[in-house]
C-alpha cells in the first residue's frame, strides 16, 4: 500500500510539473500548495496533496495548476524557500501553510495565502485563515447555552502556553454569567482541583450526615428516602448549570472523568467542548454520556472521508478537508471575477458552502457557521 501511495504521489508531482510547461495560451489559475512533505508531519503533507487532487477531480477544469512545495515542519528557512519557488513558477495565491506563520508570510505582501491555521479568524493584509477557529466554536456554544437557558457557566481550560490566547477569545463571548477555571494538566493534581471546584467533599459530607439522620428514624418516609440516598454519591447541587471544556485528546477525557468522579451529573449539567472531529474513541474513554460540541457538517465530512478512502485507499487527516475547501473557494472567486488580483476579491457578501459547512467573510474575519452535535448512545447526533 505504501509503495502504491508513493508511486501515486510521484505521478501527481510529475503531472503538476507537466502542467507548468503546458500551453500558456489558455487562461491558467496557478495555485501553490505549502505542505510538510518532510519531517514529523510528512503524512499530513501527503494527505493534503491527495485532498487537493480530489478537489481538482471534482472541479474538472484543466486550467487549474497546483504547484506543491515542501514547507517542512516548523522550519522557516524551508518555508521561505518553498514560497519563493512557488512564486517563481508564476503563482500569486498559495494554499497553506498548515500552522500560523504570519510573520514569515508578511514578507510576501503581493501574494495571497489561504492558510489552514485556526489560530486567528482575522483576515490580515495577505492571509486568510480558514481553520475552524476557537472564536467560531465558542460563538456556536454561546448560542446553544442561550437557547437552553443556561445562566451559570464554568469555562475550564488548562494552564499552558495557550491560556492567554484563550483568555482573549473568552472576552468576546456575550454570556452574562460565567466563571473561568484554569486547571493543571497533571491528572494527579487535576482531580483535587475539580473536587474543590465542585465542592465535592462538602456534598459528600452532606450525604453522610443526611443518611445518619434517617437511619435513626423508624418511619416509612425516612426508610424510603434512605433507600434512594443509597444510590447517591453526594448530596447537594453544584454552583453552575453548564460547562465548557476548552481542551482535546486525553487531557479532555481526564477533565470529563474528573467531573463525573466529582458527581457532576450530565443529566442536570450541560457539558460542552471544542476541537472535535467525530472521533469515536470518545465513546470508549469518556464517562459523560451527553457531550455537546460545535463542528463541521457531519454528513459532508463523512462523505468526504469515504470518497478519499475509496480513491486512495487510506484515511485522510481531519484537516485535509480544509485544503479541499480552500481550493474550491479559490476557484469560486476566480471563476466569478475572471481573476484574483488582491485579497479584497475574497470580501464577498454571500455565504460560501463547502465541505466543512458554511462560512462567511465579514468584519474582516472568517466565520464558520458550525452545527452543534452531541454524543448519545455511542452515536453522534445533530442537535
């Protein structure tokens, strides 16, 4: 299988290079692709290249030319070399890089970059980030909490290098009553922190105290209440009605497990999170049955994954769908305007429908219109 993929990639590179020397009489749209074809994220780079090939097949316009170059993995020198090679090939618009490298991209102010980064939804002088931004996700969760009439929200996120970035995004929320709780990512410390947040020890004492009182009584009502309390772990409610956990992977699962251990019931408390791509491992390793999250269009995402696998025999990295939409977006603007001259050409009023869902350009920002999904009975369901 690996040999087949390598052979295919070699064919794709050859095809792209042949297109570069094709007859220039026809109007050509040359698009650079910055992807990590070397280093630790090499597999991601190959997946991005295949994703653009899939988009090309669907667009079916021979006048589109993709110029792929290796941007490396966190290697500014290689990144700049790749950009210069793309420019020398005649492209003035580039898909990538994957991560945020805005300082490096500023050097090329006459080149338009459609970056796959989700760090900043702002449209800069020559960069549009189309990654699923935290800002768009929090806005979607905000609307969910308002709709569900939640009035006391706890926002949890780890103490790490991203906390100041998250601080700024939270300030954009319009929730009237919320508190921030920053936790230690070390599971040994985390459990104790969650116990304090949820007043777990006091609620546990409340239960024991109430059971002791009931045990000294002999009436039927007390016996019935005691039987009910035997099923409880704590007594008393927590001081919030909803939770937003800004985390992912094993760290997210640790937080959710700690909340459940502290007897925070997802039947009464609305649990939400971010950065989910319909990873089914959350069913096996997550104690919360009802977990809500904003995400891309699930049907389109699964359809894309299926087509990618059927075409290339491998599963795509999640973010490759962004490259697919980036190419579609560029082609849409180019076909509509008959050219792309500046980044202002992307400031259009209408909504763009892509594989990730619907996104718009307004207030000099990219906004994704995300759907809310929930985990229920080991399935993802749209809210």
